[in-house]
C-alpha cells in the first residue's frame, strides 16, 4: 500500500509561526500543507477537504483554537481528525481543557524540533492505523453480507436463522 503525502492544516494568525512550522515539518516529512489564520477559516477548510492532521494555535482572533477544537470534536465528520494544539500559553488549565476536549497532543512555542517531529509522526501513525482499521472493518462488513447472501441462496430461512442464533 503506497503512502500518500500527509495533508496538514496549520492554524495560526502569526505568519512567522506558520512559516516556522512549515519549514520544520518539511525537514522530516513531505507534507501537503495548508494554512488558516483563525478557527473559522480552519473549519471551512476542514469541511472542504480531508486532512490527516491539524496543528492548532490556542490564541487567535475571531475564533480561537479552543472554540475551533470544540466545534471539530462535536462534528461527526471532523471528530476523528487528529489535532495537536500549539501555543505559547503555558497555562496548565488551558492545556488540560484542550486535552479533555479531544486534542491529541500539545506542543509549546517556541517549537523544539525533536519534540514537534515526535508528536507529529506519532499522530500521523495513529491516524494511518485508524484509517487502516476502518478499511478492515468495511471489508469485514462486505464479507459478512456476501456470506449472508450465500447462506440465503443455499439454505431455507429457518436453517439460516438457526445457524445464526446457535452457531450450528
């Protein structure tokens, strides 16, 4: 199975931070990077195209990262996208709130390159495994449907019901 380039959304209102994150990510990945300047724009981009990871600043104008995270995790189509909060805020309660809301991790600013790399690679690997698990579950559903069709075409309904109920 060929690995595609990870699609990463960097959400920060400070262009220098976006630039620094992009440069750091490109040192160890070949990512497809998109950026957004606040939570509202980020949500629009997330709803328009799939992403493998979101790096989300906590403090931004219009809609901050915490509010964007809350909306992501309450939206069934976005809740599985991994989110790493990125912030200069070192308030323990803010970090704790983000983790409780569903953030996968937290990286403090200024960025430590090794820590950023470890957390991004881990989040992307977990996402890859979840996606793979989803494919396997779908394949199992399809196989189960095929087996049911085969059973119903070969056996009377009563026998199929008994087989399903008792396993014999």
